[in-house]
C-alpha cells in the first residue's frame, strides 16, 4: 500500500496555505492529489497508477488499515528524506527502509553533511551559505569566485539549483534557491567527470559499480533525473579500475561518516586528481530510470531482490532496536 504523508500535514504551520489546502483535499479525496504543474515525460503514467493505490497516511497507520510490517520509503527532499518521516515511523514503531533520523537529517542539510565529510578527510567543494540576496550576502557569495553552483541547503532532486557563470545571474539564482529553503549554498563549480556510487547493506557494506553520468542539459537537474532520454548513465563508468575502486572507497567512507543504513548514493566529481564529494543521498531514486537499480543490475542484483534486501535490512534494524 502506498502512503502520501501529505495527509498528515493539513494543519502544519510550516507549510504554505496552498500546501495545507492540498493536504485537506487529499484527506477528503481518499488519496487522489491533482498535479498542477507539468511533470517529466513518462512520470505521469507512473503517478496515475500509484494514486489508485494510495490511502491517506493517517488511515494507513491506524488499526483499520491492518498492520504495517515495514514501510519502503521512496520519498525525496524535505518531509521525506530529511528524518521527519523517519522520526514519525520510529514514534509509532513501524520499521522502514534506509537510514534513521540522524543520518537522514545530516545528509539532507548539505552544510552539516560537508562538515562531517570534511572532518573525515573527504574532499568537498569550497562554498558559503547565505540567507538572502542582500548586498552583504552577495559580496560573500561573489568571493567564492565564478562559476558557482547555487542550491538550497536542504533540498532534493536538484530542485532550485542553478549554475551561475555571470555576475548578474547570482542574485536571481539565490532568490530562486531561497524559495525552497531558508538558506542557499554557493559552491565552487567543480568541472570534470560526474560519477555516482551506491552503497548497500547494514553492517556489511557493498559498493555497487560506479556510474558515469553524461547529461544533455547544463547539469544533472530535475528534468535530467526524471525524463527519459535527457541523460546517459554509463555503467560501469569509463574510468580506470583503480579510480573506480577509489570512488567506491570514498562512497563507503561517506556512508559510514554520516551513519547511513541500508542504502546511500554518493555523487562525486572527478576533476584531475581530485575526487570531490558533491552530496550523499540517503534515499536514492528507485524508478526504472534511477541510478541505484541500474548499478544493482550491473552487479547481478535484480530489482525484486534489491527490494527484498532493503526490507530485510529494515527488519534487522528493527530487531536490533528492540533488544
């Protein structure tokens, strides 16, 4: 059964009036939520199919919906990947796949994640954090030096992110990023070969084959991630074996540094001798167009087996907490 946690948010003061109204509509309609904005090609059919199975989360977590053995989390961004839904599930005692509250919150907050990763000796991009596009904040952002990458501090799927190559683009990019979070992160733009490495497991970790990402767009943005044909994911990556092992080692170190469980996917940029950690995703995409399932298939792990492993690791964590 699929759950939409928006059903629990109708009275949440942190949401906008529009979002709270959507939550109320979801509760009244039994789970069907209309999508006012255009979606990437091919995603509409998946959502339409999923909506038929959605039940409001408030009902699903009650006895009337029957017991919930384990929740497979496939939520991205704030409210789903940042520890909040994990905390809710911990509170009501329902096992779930992936990382717990702390690792989820750390990975979602890109500033905190960078601090943790840097403390473990991993290379992360130089950058600053601003809360506005005021003259003082712009001066601090300009000090990073163009070109830069601007993104919300806490966000998912590259929503609100932009590459800035000219000075006049900086303020609009910051304003756009601040629509999705109270802080914007301005980082040096590291050029090179974009790589991503998924790690699966609990106590015994397995790094999956390295994927090289080649996109037709300016960067691997929301459209490139979710629209068929907008990017090419090459697995295994076209890099030397020793470089691939180095990328896998860094991904495992990042996974451990943040305390991830079950799964993670670390995005890297290979720039000359540098292997820069861009960010760590605690709930990687799980669609047919997603990176972790592709890497798993390359390692001989089919999708059903992958999900079964995630469920078993979730139950394993639940048993460990119960002791």
